[in-house]
C-alpha cells in the first residue's frame, strides 16, 4: 500500500480524533509518533512531540476533505 503524509499534528489527542474520523469513512490510516511521542503517550497519555498521519494515496483527496471538515 502506497501511503502518503496527510498531516502532522502537535499531540496524540488530535491524532486520535483524525484516525477515528478516517476509520469511520473507511479510509485506512497509519499514525506515526515523532520523537519520544510513543513513550510519552504511554507514560502520560499524551505527548507534545507530534504525530504524523498517513493515508493511502488513492484516498488522499477524500481524507483531505474530511480533515478540512474537522477544522484542521
């Protein structure tokens, strides 16, 4: 599957909101922790290291529309 970067968000809460919206719209999604985000998410439940959201290339335009509808 050819994944492309949809967006980068500052924390895990925003990333999880986007992941949930993509899944609700049947768009496969992958979240990648930046820096120490993965460890901080485990320890504190959130991080400010940043998260990248990836979607399949063929779903990119639809995913962008959903993201814009969410105010991102």
